């Protein structure tokens, strides 16, 4: 590598971006407005991503996956989010749901669950949050009680992305109520396990194509070898997972923001007021410049964090939180400005920027709100 290559993605990353952008524009973007309007799962996106082996690129090659590094995974999510944020939750949540198994699972669990994920036969969800345990996730009530060679799970998980569509769920549950976060263990639960059921889809502001539902566990009896890692390590695994996957939320935010800037950039050239294109007004140019500048900064932070995730740097917790927090705040600002640049038209569903603004909001909330990210950063200052 020459010195000049230090601060840019490798050629393979640029080629991957071109491939994903072409696929996203041809096969995912055209359905984005309808998916949002109807609040339906973006099956076309799942099919297109699976056919191109882009649905779960992070799965290591020895389990049948593409073995993409963290930056490649970020680029896939960013490019899909640029046209449809809901669809970008397919590769993002497949990583979120399966990373606990990759980081802490036994060989048997990896062999059993990563293969179907890599093939596209199954999706993976992550079930940490509960109705009364969001930011304070360790306050969860779902419990698992040992019964011979089995664990029996009871409880409710809330806000679970892709619930009902995913075959597999990483579920965090209390195995020792005395020990709080050290008394939580992680398990793989299958959709077909007896006693698993789902609530009605939540009616949301944005990412309407991504199903968000409660998951109920009613005496769900699973074999003991479905535990991920040792008893009592589930919360640590859940947090370690988020260190890596918050970067995928940063990527999603970045993609949404870039999509909004790209659309607004074209619109201001076409729209004429006072006898000229509104792009000719300096007030408009300054807004576009600020949007682009913020996106560039968010991208630099996100790619730097992806590299830290790949290397397993000691300051990953800080970097992941910083990237997610910054990029999501940028996505909210940039999409709001994009709506402004389209004037009244921007406020209607005839143009994509209002959807992007609604979709951007969630990136400031999930995988830890941006207040929580600031707590995480403050505790891990570089
Ligand atoms: C669409 C969607 C999809 C989701 N997908 C998943 C998923 O797949 N899996 C999963 O496990 N979870 C998922 N979540 C849950 C998400 O991570 C939580 O909603 C989030 O962590 C916040 O928890 P809460 O909603 O209970 O809010 P609360 O924790 O009740 O927070 C309310 C407000 O208080 C603030 N706050 C709380 N504590 C503090 C503090 N100490 N200092 C300062 N401010 C504080 C928060 O920042 C927030 O502004 C999803 C949520 C949504 C909406």
C-alpha cells in the first residue's frame, strides 16, 4: 500500500460500491415508495440481495458466507439505504442478529445457524429490548430457567426488527436474577420453536417496510446447547455486538443522507424561481455545501470505525458510538434540509425526501439512543 492509499477504501471496496449501487438503483429503489406507502416487507430487495449474495455479507467464508470485512459490510448497507432505508435493514439486522453467535457461539451453533443465513434461507434477528427495558437493557424481565438438558424461556421482547420474517433470534434472558447484567445469558431461538409468537406490526413514523413486532415466549423449551457462550455472558456479548453493529447504523444514516443530498442536488438545477434555477442562489448553494460537508465528515468517522471494528481496536466502543451518533444526527439534519430545498413539494409523498426524513429519525433512536451513545462515549473517552 502506498502512503496515498492510507485514507481511502481499497479498490475492491470501490468496485463493491459500484455493484451494490447499480443493483440498488435497478431493483430496490423502484419499490421504495410503494414499500413505504403500503408498509410492506421489501421482498424484492430480499430477493435481489440474496441473488447477488449481498444479504448477509459478513458471514465468514468457512460457514458458507461471502466473508466481507466490516468496511465492505458498511458499503453494502450504505448503498442500499441510499435508495431504501427499510431494505438496508436486511443486511444490517442479519449481522446484528448473528454476530453474538459469531463472537461467542460454539462451533456447533455456528455450523448450524450461519450456513442457512449465508445461503439466504433464513434471516436473523436480535432480541434485547423489552417494554420496560430499553436504554436500561439490563433491567430485562424475560427469563430462562434450566430444566435438565433444556432451558425454558418466558417473557416479552419489544421492537424486534424483522420479527416474524426471521427464522432465527438471538434472545437475551435472565438466568440469575441476583446478578443483574452478569446474570443474563444469550440463546438462539427459532421461529418454529413451540411457544414463540409475534405481536401486530408497530405503526411507525418511518422504515415502514421493516417489520417491527413484539416477540412472545410462552414456556419455550430449547436444548441447552442453544446457549450462546457461557451462562451469564449474554449481556457482555450483546454489548460487544453493538460495538460492531452501531457502525452499520452509521452506514444506514450515511446512505439515507447521501440519497437525500443526491435528490436535492438534481432538483435545484431543475426548479426555476425568479427566472432562474434555484441552484443559482447562493443561499441554496450554501445549504448544499453544508450538507455535503457533514456527510463527508460522517463518512470519514464511519469508515474509520469500520476499520477499527475489523481490527478489533481497543477504542472500538468509543468509535462505534461516535460514528453512530454523529452520522445519525447528520442524517436528520441533511434530510430535513433536503425537504426544505424542495419547498412545498418536499413536504409531499410525491418526492422521496420526506420519506428519507422520516426514515432518518430512527437512526438517532435504535441500537441505543443518541443520549445513550453520549453516555457510552463519555465513559470511554479516547
Ligand atoms: C423501529 C425500531 C426498531 C428496533 N429494533 C430493535 C431490535 O431489532 N432489537 C432490539 O433489541 N431493540 C430494538 N429496538 C429498540 C431500541 O433499541 C430502543 O427503542 C432504544 O434503545 C430506546 O429504548 P426505549 O424505546 O425504551 O426508550 P427509553 O429508554 O425509555 O428512553 C426514552 C428517552 O429517555 C432517554 N434516556 C434514557 N436513559 C437516559 C439516561 N441515562 N440519560 C439521558 N437520557 C436517557 C432516551 O435517550 C430517550 O430519549 C428498536 C426500536 C425501534 C423504534
